[in-house]
């Protein structure tokens, strides 16, 4: 029995020693009792639909700003992620126990060898009893050698006393971890995620309905940018169609400001980022500048070395209309500050299609013209007092032109002109010119965002508008 006990204790000591040094680091446990608070990470609320501000105007109408989150929140649920991490820990424990089993087999062979030596020692004692006088000296020497071989077992047995407690503690920690895991499973199981997902979709639908009731807003803030891609030369344009359906997210890409007539199309932003081009268009004319716009399935651009505006259909691959913009300067006569043949800036907003340019008749100051999207005829024009060559870039939101000094590092919107009231005002709305040279800046009414080409970087800016929500009583 002593030999068997020695074998067992030897195995347990070796296992425990290894466990005490290695296993806690594998499974993420320390030598204290594991509790739910020690094992669980702090959960933080996931961002959801947020109302940035709400107020009421003198007429009792609701004024609010809302921001919609990304979809499919449940796939990144913090508790699901925590459950997955705990399951991985339990899996690591199973692998560790398998390693312990292999080491136990090896140590058992070592103990068997010791047992054989001790049996041989017992035989020597019998031999000494038979002939103590003649063999005493020889056998005592052999006995001493055998005892020297067995001496290493003494500290091992001492270690077993300490490590036996570690094994007990390890079992207790496993039980604690299992309890925490079970609790999390029960907590997660309490939610019907399919029902939760449907509630999120319903909320999104209601918020979209609310967004449709928003009237035109006034620009209050510009945030970002978000860098979508780095490609092309320092100057260029990229855009989506503000009148496209929600499922149509095609991107058009036009590199350089002159000597080019190749337009590249991508089916989505993701394809644009990965470079998965879907189609290429070879325009009949070269374009001038970077201030083109895609509107209702057609590309509107300024024909090179002229003040002619071209309407090109992506569906038919033909020019649908072209018209000269009367008195408009071209070919770097009245460009933006950065140059690049940016004399005529075509843009679109919630109201329709616009052209921003300058004329000699208006002393080189900015002229705003609303265009008929089919015939390109000028419907109405507004003459401002702001010099075109002093502007960095400009864009239209809800019939108001916003002028920037975007060629500077400390960029901001500092002038606006309302076509509704035919009045202007000086503003101070800063935004970050991250890459130091913006050669295209256009508003997209569907995305409520500014598309920009910033020194070979295609970026997006978010805009915050002041809105008044229509009610059923409004006429």
C-alpha cells in the first residue's frame, strides 16, 4: 500500500506543480475563488437611436435632431460576446486536463520503476539476514546507493501536501465558472432576439417616416471626416445619386480635373473601397474641373474649354442635352481659389439642380442659377456680392449656398446666401481639412452628407441641420 500511495502522490504532485504554474494563465483564473464579478467584463450600453436635442417652437411644433445607428446590433451583443469568451475558457480547460492525463501516464511509469527498485531492496534485506557476517559491508554499501536514489522522492512527497490543496481549489474554481456560465446562458435566453430585431426594424421604419416629414434645414455643424478610400491624383470627384432608391448605392469616380473622359462605376461603397469596378463609361467630351454631379441617373458636367453644360445618361450612354451657360466664365477665368478649371460648379440639393459660377456682368462675383434638369435651361438666377475667386469650395443645402475657405487648414463655412429670401449672412462653421487640399465638396440630400476629394483621399463629412417637423395641422 505504501508503494501505491507513493505512485499516486508522485503523479498528483507532478500534475499539481504544472497546474499551479501554467493552468491559471491558460484559463484566466487566479488562485482565489472566482466570482461572477471577477469573471464578467463590464457591459457598456450599445449605441442606439439617439435624439440629440428636442425643443418646441413658438407655434408648438416639435424640433428634433435624430441619429440612426448601424443595423444588426444583435450580432455584436456584448453578452453574446462574453458568453463566447467563457465557452472558450472552458474549452481551454478541457485541453489542459488532456495534457495532465498524458503527464500522469509518464509519471506513473517513473513510479513503477521506483517500485521495482524497492522490491529489489527488500530482497537484499533477506539476503543480509541469511549471511550478515560475510556480506554485511557489501550490502550496506548497496543499500546506501539505493537510498540515495530514493532521496529525491522525499521533496516530491512534501510538495504533494501543498499541491493537493491547489487541485481542490482548481475544482472549486471550475464549479464557480460553470455557475457564472449557466447564469449568463439563462440571462441571454430570456430575450427573444427575433422579436427584438423586429422591434428595431419597426423603429427604423418609423424614424424614416419621421425623416420624410422634415422640412429643409439650416446648416448648424459639420463633423468628420470619415476617410473612405485613398486613390487617384490630388484632384478628382466621386459621388452617388441623391435621387436613387435605397437599394441603389452605385458610386461614380472621376479622377483629375482635365484631360480625362473616363468615368468608373462601382455597385456599392464596399465595392468602391475594394476596387471592384462594375462598369466604365467613355464620355464623348473631356470634362473641366471637379464639380460634376450625378442626378436622377444622369451625369452633369462642364465641357472642357467651354461654358457648355452636358447631360449624359448612364443608362443609354448618350448625351441627352447640352446648353451654354450664358456669360459664365470658364477655363480658369473665375475658378475657386485652388484653380483647376473650377469655374462652373454643378450641384444638387433637396430642391433641384443648380449651377454656381461668375460673370463679368456681376464683376466676378458668384451667380447662382437653378436649372431645368431635362433641358438645362436656367429657371432663375441670383447675383451675390461674394467674389468667386476668393471661395475655397461651395455647396447647396435646401436652396442655400454655403461658401468655404476649404483650401486652408483651419477650414470653415463663413458665408451663406439664401435663394428663398435673397439674403446673405456671414457664418462660422468649422470643419477639419485633414489632408490640406479639398478640390471637391458636394452635398448629397439622400445621405445628408458632404462628399469630398481631399488631396487624393475620398472622404465623407456628416452635417447637422436645424429642422422643423411638419405636423398634420400644417398647411
